[in-house]
């Protein structure tokens, strides 16, 4: 019995030493197991008078980690892909109770939709003329160099639809090496 106890104590001590001195398997990486410097936060801007993405004045700009301004449109670097994992957005417009409102993101030049969500507007939302959402996706979607990401939003009834103004879009994701 004494031999078994000694081995157990020695094993526990060895495990403590090994785990204390070895870096974790994900050292230097975020909760998404990506290098922190590859994380990207993008903010959507739309200039007054711009009518359709990707007209001049539309686009996503990167929010630098140091808090500085970066007015240049974000471009996925060559050799990488952007994986978008989170979408925060808000739209304004003529929101009517019991109508459906939709928000979507699509890639240009193909117009392939990569994100779509919708909801029924209730009287509280209709009174504010503001609708917003936050989505964290398990799988996200990917954007390659040369593609342009465009948001759109609309209100729809059985007989008509109307485009809504996009107040804000914030995307979070990370860059991965692409082949």
C-alpha cells in the first residue's frame, strides 16, 4: 500500500511540474485558436448619395486595434481569406408592425448571399423605426481577395417591399492562409 501511495504522489508531482512549465497547446492564440494579430473588426460606412454597393463611398473599413482612424476600404490581403464569425447591424426606415424585415450580406461581383436574417416587426420596433441584431455564427463565412462584401436591408409585405437605410454594420472575424 505504501508503494502505491508513493507512486501516486510522485505521479501527481511530475504532472504538476510538466503542466506548470509547458505552455498551453494554444499559446499565443485567441479563443478562436487564431493568432490575435489576425483578428479583424470591420465597420461599414455609406456616403450620402451613394446608391448601391460597391459604389464609391460604400464599404467596410478596418477598425485598428490602436484606436486610430483608417479611412481606406478594407481589402483581404493576397494569400489570405477573411472568415467572418460575428455580425452586428442596425437598420432604419419605415418599419410597420406585422411586416417582415430582412438584413443580408452578399458578395460582389457574383451577388451570392452569405448571410441572411429576418424578423416580424412588432409595435415596439415599429415605434422606434430601428431594428438591430447580433449574430455569432458557428461556421461563419469566407471572403477571398477581390470580392466586395455588400449589406442590404428591406421591408416586405405580401404586396410590396421597400429598401431600408443601413445605420451600422460591424463584422468580426479573422484572416486565414488561403491556397
